[in-house]
C-alpha cells in the first residue's frame, strides 16, 4: 500500500516564511514543496486550463515518485452539472496526460446543490475516460448511501472521503484507490486540525485496504494545510524517503 499526503495547491503567498524560506523565489516553491510532501492537488484547473507545457514542467521538476491530482473544471460540475460534458471530459483527460505517470487522481467536486440522483451519476460514470483514477466528491449528505457506494464500485470510481462541515466524516472505499480531502470543520479554510484529530484519522487511514491512498489538506490559511499534512505523515509512520506502508 502506498500513501501520498499533500495539500490542495502549493502557491500561497502567506506560506512564505511560514513554510517557504523567505529567500526562495515563487518559481522554486514546488521543488521545495516536493522535498517534504509526496503529492499535490491542483485546484487552478477548476477555474482555467494551464498550458500543456506548464503541466509538463511541473512533472519534470518533481521527484520520480511524486503525484499530481487535478480538479475538474467548474464547467463540468457546477455549470453543466455533469450533463453533456463529453467534450470537457476529453479536454480534461488531455491535460492529465501531460503529467504522464505522475498523475494521481482526477477529482470532480460536485456542488451541494446536486443531490442524490443515481441516473445522473451512472450516466456521468459511463462517460468518464478510462485509464485514470476518477474521483468524485459529493457535497450533499444524500449521496452517502449504500446504493451510491455500490454504483461507484461497479465503475471502479473513487468515492472521496471528506472532512468538512457539509457531509458526514464517513470513510468510504469503492475501488483499489482511496482519496481524502480535509477542508476544515468551520469553513473559510482557516481550521487547523489538532494532533488528536489527526491521530484518529491516521488510525482510520491505516485500516483501509487499498493499493494507493491520496490525502489532501485544503485548509491553506497561514500554511495550516502543510503542517497538518506533515503531522499526519508522522502519525501514519511515513518518512521523507518512502511513502510505502
């Protein structure tokens, strides 16, 4: 089992001096970040498409074992609401391919306004490009049912386990890959998880039977995410030289 722990994004000005050395240029932040954490989740793809050469450059300038996960554009999830998105999915897959073997998961974060709809979900799962870890984050509690888990499992889609104030903190695994996102429990991405909270999550993660596990902290305020990620690594027993369990 391999566990990859990281944050949702790495380029935050308020991380300078808190995590990044003050003398470090922003163009050097990713390389520095990749010395401490094994993966990063790219959120900018939710708003706009990076240039293919930018994605290839990120992949080139990180360790061989490093992984990138990409968040799907809001056109797919929030504007078109999963309907008639084949062209958008094709473009998203094209972007993912620029990263090559360093691609981790492709994340589709549904808005809370999309409630449980098995027909909609199955049609979307059928349309997803093959060859990727396709991850869905449900943000309405109505999706947390055995019928949804079974459908996700049938398509080997990855159910995203979430820590937030919107949905229950239920650990759900529907494929050989598990995926976690930590948004914080108070909103605003300012929450900092305590050591006791992280120890409990580490115990839950260690109980999972999966080939790969991806964990991302999205509480970016004042670098809370990066320090929570580093602490979780410690509680999982992961050192800097290996992410294997």
